[in-house]
């Protein structure tokens, strides 16, 4: 579920058609100061990335927020990402045409987690063709 403040922010940005540095500061300092809470919020922010024009500060915020969210998912698994999580993440990042920020998010996650499968590694390098044909597994 997406919190009401984030939902209102996203609706405003879509109506406006762009995000500026002040909007990023509001999002970082007030709306998402505790980080991304769940996959629905992550999905919404990833989708927003494709819908509006964004400043460089947005990319920095989005990469850090999704990296932090992902690292919290690995606390109980010794730094490993589950197959389910990787499948969700790639699906969310890869919808439509992946943005440069989607590849940056994947690259940050690959560099900061202990065990990442080949699917996510290849996506992080920008290889999107034939990824769905790969046998997606996380190490045991």
C-alpha cells in the first residue's frame, strides 16, 4: 500500500509533468524520510521515473532509496536476494523501456549485495534482450 502523502506527491508530479530539485528535497526530507516502506511504494517511484522529466537529484534519490530498501530485504539472508525479490525488481525496472536510472539502481544493488544472480548482473550492465530466457536463480 502506498501512503497518502506519497500518493498525493506522485499525482502532483504527474499533473505537473516534471520533478524539480525542491520536489526531490520534499520527497527525501519529509515524505520518504524513513525510506521506501514496501514494494508498492518502490513500484510507484520507479513508474514515476518514466512518466515525468526529472533532475539529476532525482536519480540520486531514487538509486539510494531503492538500494536502501533492497539492503533491508537482505538482512535476514546474509546479504542474499531471494529469487522472488530479484524477479519482482527486474520486472519493475524493466517495464517498457528501462531508464538509465533503472540500470544505475541494478548496478548499485549488484555492487552492494553479497550474492546476486546472473539475471540481475546482466540487467545492471544494460543487457535487456533475452533476459527472460535465462534460468533465474539465487545462490543457495
